[in-house]
């Protein structure tokens, strides 16, 4: 098997999902005209971004997001058996963070967040009162961090679809554009923009299938070099980056583009449709759990550990959120981040791809991701 075939095999989960996303976008666009009878119109450039935007008759911009947590709940359940502790407050924050951080990428601030929690048996909600209460507590706390109300939700019991001892967590949010009515959709992105990154807190909620395979092999109680248990490191809550976006906008700083580094890892840097090259000259140090995953995960088909390129193409590797700022606002961004106590790193800059082929160049690791490795539009 060649190196390229091995990389494609490791990325196959997203490669299988992305074609459906493109088909869904095709048919979804055909429904946009239905808004007209309400006096509403869509901002078509938001299709393919992390949040969908419409404009109401009075000019108010509304954003909508649906997002899911994935399989991180299974790590919380496994760690409960090991330690006796309940981790569902962190799970609640993770789910809300996945939703509101996506919304903030377009410059919208969440107003209402809804929970969707599907169980295989309604008994899940009553058999462990501490777990259910911790989930609600963590969810509400994260909503408060994001400045949003928890507006309701849905709790279906899906027998024969969901395992009886597990739940599927997801949710949605509605938000408003509060910064002079200007959504952040990449229309101002240009060569010379400076790329700033906010650090991740760990794995967040993407790549957990691979991480769980390592947990099954080595045990979630395996100790990392710091002495921390592997499973506990995986359960570090995801930050609410929407807070910092709101701070930027309140201080008159308008990013050219914002990228939430979730699924697809650092390939997500080239989410913008334009022919840009994202030149990365400095990188954060990944948390220790990423090295542990790389050393202990073996792909069933290739028999190989992930390469460093595969790790950066699948995980956030210490990078949580990325802002492209005009060179004129770069210094102001740094001052504001320092004053706010927000850790950040000046990653690099944006160039126009001379060959009209967008790419991400992670120069400290000698990695280049080309346009064809991210096909979500």
C-alpha cells in the first residue's frame, strides 16, 4: 500500500460522509425560494459554511446551526466504570461548544440553544439521576458561557436504533448577527491576511472513534507522561470560543474569515471556496494524548500507525479556532487577546494560490494538504 492510499484509508470516514453533504446542499438550495412568502431571503454564500444565514424583513440577520457530539459519551461511560466519577457535565459543555462555536464562525451570537438526546430506552434518564443532572448542569453552564438561553429540546427513545445503555447527543441553535449586520463569510479574505489560532483544550469531540480504539487496546486508565489517565485527558471540556468572537466584534475588530478546527483536522483551514494558500509558519504544541494515539493506534487495513500528516488531517493537534485578520487589524487582535488573557499563536498568513489550487502548508511539519483532500461543498 502506498503512502497516499494509507492516508486516504485513514480519512475514509469523512470521505464517505462528504459526498452526502454535497448532495444535501444541492437539494437544500432548491428550497430557498420558499422563504419569499415570509418576506425572508437567504444569504446564499452561507451555504457550505458552519451556519446558515437568512435576513428577516426588518433587516435582522438570523443564523441557524445543527450539530452533534459524536461518540464521546462512550468515553465518559467507560471512565465512570474505572473511577466512579460522573463526567456528563463536561459532555454537556462539549455538545453546546460544538454548536455555538460553529455559529460564531459567521459572526453570529447564539440566542437560543436546543438539546436533542436520543436514547435506546427511556430508562436511561432515570437509572442514573446523577448522570442526567450533570448533563443538564453542564449544558446550562455552557449556554451561560455563550450568552444564550437553553430553549428546550427533544428526548426520543429510539428502541432498536440506539443501544439501550447509550445516548446520541446533538442540538441546534438560533442566533443573530450583532456586528453592524455584517456576516463573516470570507468575502473580505485576501492575500496578506494574518492567521491567528486559539489553542484547543485537547481532542474536543472529533476523532473519538480512533481515540476509543486506543482506549480499548491500552485501557482508558493508561497513564500519560504527565501522570494523567488517558481517558480523563480525552474528557477535557471543549472551550466556548464564541465568547472571544463576541469580544472581537464588540471592539470593532472584524475577522476576514473564521475556521473552527473540528472534523477534517487542519484541512479545515481551507474551508473557504476561494483559491487561497494558508501558509503556517508556527504551530501550537499538541497535547500529550495526541502522541499517545499516534503511537498506539493501528489501522486495521494498513497495519500502520498514523503518520504525522494523517494526525494533522484528522485531529486538531492543539489548534482549536482560527481567525484570518487583515494586516491592518493584526496588532489590535494581539493586544485584545493579551488583555483578555486568551492564549493565541500567530500561525502564519494567507496567499493567493498561484496555480489556482488552494492548499494548507504546515511548514514546521513539512505537510501540505491540497484542495482535493477537503470536499465538503
